[in-house]
């Protein structure tokens, strides 16, 4: 076992995405992506009470060529799409949508959001799809918290949830087109845990809050991501205070990426085709009732 060293610390700067405030550690200055991870948005918002819930959140919009994945930490998300999926996932759950050849979806607060505290906290992660599968049929995988297996650290102070991939022989329920590990975790102050991952994977850890110590580096605080060098097979995390984490590792695709707005393809021609197909209605229609 060899502990990985830190390559970069990426601060999650604040952005306004059409009235929806988010934090974005990936991409960051000097780091366009962490192949196969294209983007990470962290949002923690109070759902407005002055308008219908159906008008909050993110309205219908298209995607093609990658998987937008939503991890829910507070409240819930009501997903609808042009393939007829209509589903609500609450705190602790995950929805993994492979956009494939094209799909239109919306992500709103659920109707009972105010009974759940009136807040939505999510991470949305964009996972690139290998070029060979970008034009496959779209698919949607919803998993409630009870469907996601967990590991408890030996000290009993860390709980790790395995959404996709594998950790210590425990496999997540998500099916993906490439080798990707996605874990969420809660560390109580004093917790320590070592993640064993393939040495070929790119890897990062994002702190929703709290602070941790990384051996050989030092302290990393909330709203920052630690991006690791590919120089070992172990990431050891020690919690300096109660901390919530997202851990992503993946086999790099090492493929050309051409992206614009909601589409991620392999070249500019494919991007133009994506916009044309969307405008022609080939990605379907989503009418929210």
C-alpha cells in the first residue's frame, strides 16, 4: 500500500446558474476536468415559499453524451424526463441518468419538501461516457438511501456509502459505462479511514463541510477538493472535525472531449448535430403536469 500525494487543492467558487446558487470545484482554474469526471456542482438552497414548488429547482433542459448524476444530502429531488421517468429520491439517495443519444429532464423539489425541512442540498457530478457509447439509448437509475450499501470504519466513526464501483469488496448498485467509484461519507471528529483504490484511477475528495488531515499534505477545509497524483493505491483521511465528503475515482478515458452547454461529445461536428437534434425534437418532449 502506498498513500497518494495531493496534486492540487481546488476551491469551490460560487456561481449563479440561472438563479440557482452553486459551488464548483471542478472545473477550476488550471484543471479543466479530472477524467472521466467533467464537472461537480454543490448546491445547498432554501426552497422559496413565494412560488409553487413545481416552479422551483431546475426546469426542463436537454443532455447528450454523458451521465449527470445527482447525490441528495438534504430534502429530495423530483426527476422527470422525456422518456417517461417520474421519480422522487430523498436524502441519502442517488439518481444516475445516462443521457445517451439525448434526453430532456427536470429536477424540482418534491411536493413535500417543506415537510422535509424546506432545503435541498445536492451534488451533481457529470461523468463522461466513452465515445463508443455516447449514442446509446438513455437510461435512468434511481436508488433510495436503503438501496446503497455502507461500510463502517473500524473506529466506528466513519460511514461510507458506495453508490458505484467497489470498496473493500462492497459493490454499489449503479451500472456505468466505465470504471467509476463514487462514495459519500460522514466522518465524526477523530475518524480515520484508508480508501484502497486502483492505482490507475484518477481521484479526488470534495469536502461539503468540516475539515480533514491528509498525510503528507496537511489540512483541507470545507468547500475544497483535494485532487490526487496517480502515485499510489491508498487515500487516507483523518477528520479534524465532523465532516461530510464526496469521493470520486475513475479509470481515465483518455479521449477527446468537445462540450458546450448541456452536451458533451467527441468533436465539434457531433456538438452541432446535438443542437440540431434537440431543436428538431429528436430528444423528446417533457411537459410538466
